[in-house]
C-alpha cells in the first residue's frame, strides 16, 4: 500500500498571499496524483489530476507540480473561499486508493 | 447536471446492518466505475470500495473487507453499499464518487454530498 504524507498539518496564511502544500508518497507515483479541496458540510471537490492538470472550472490560481514521490499544490493570492482542507490522492498503484491525511489551510 | 445523491444513512446499533444507496443522474452511469469513500468525525478521507462499470471487478479496503459489499444496478442508475456487522469506528459520512472515465486515471471527479451513519452501542 502506498502511504501518502501531507505537510504541514495546518497552514496559516493571510488572504492575498501564496500557500504551498506538500504531499509525499512512499513509492514513486509517476504522474498519478490528484488534489481535492474539502469544505465543512460539502463534498470533496477535485482540483487537480495527473499532478498538474486543473479540473474543469478550477481557477488558474491553483497549480500542481512535482514528480516521483514529492508533490506540491500552490495557491496564489489566497481568496476567502480557498480556506479549506486539502487532500492528495494517489492512483498509480491500487487498490487501495490512498489519500494523505490532509492539510488544513486557515486564515492568518 | 451531473449529480450523485446518497441515501440510507442513519442511526444503528453496533453489530447491525445498513444499506446505502447512491442515485446517479446527468451522465451515462453504466460507463463509469464507482467508489465509496468515508470521512469519520475529525478524520480524513478513507477509500472503502470500488466497482467496475459492469460489476466484474470489486475491491475493498482492509477495514471493511468481508463486512461491506458494493453493488450497482445500471438499469436503475444506482450504486449500493451493504454494510454488515457495523462497528463504532464505522460512524462517518459516506460519499459515493465517480471515477474518471480516462483509462488508468483513477481519480474521483464527481462526488455526492454524503449520507451520515451513526453507530451506537
């Protein structure tokens, strides 16, 4: 099973600033990595897939990068609606599909 | 509009059973593999189970293997999760989620709003 580790657990950033979230895999993923945004009371929303491809309707303020075992989600110029929990998910070697434990992005 | 709507959650006693349903609309349900994912209170997302388009392949997380059964009815555009021998740790919000149609790309592109399962002793 591939273990996904996200850091930091909580990230405090001011609106208008940039946020950088990290995700590390226990094995190489090639480009089989997705990111999701999850707000309380709502379902998770797909943000990125194949490391760096934005899902339909996702703002260009979101970008993904990385390869192998190290990946990053960057959110430029944070807006109020961006404060949420973010999860990475690997789909290179499954089952099981595995998620990171999440990074909570909060307003500083 | 592409939509997934879960139902069937509720309060059950430990050891009892529950069947969750997920109604799909706005897309050709039979063309997509489907999953169940849950989120326990204060926890992250946990993948539970997968079913292929024609039900020929099913997979389960170790935590539910042997207790939960995933199934689908393509004629009724519906996905199901039969949950037996429920435990306190099964209390969670349960989501159904669609897998991308792109071959080999098993990310979850559409999610339902979830249904809540509470397990009491």
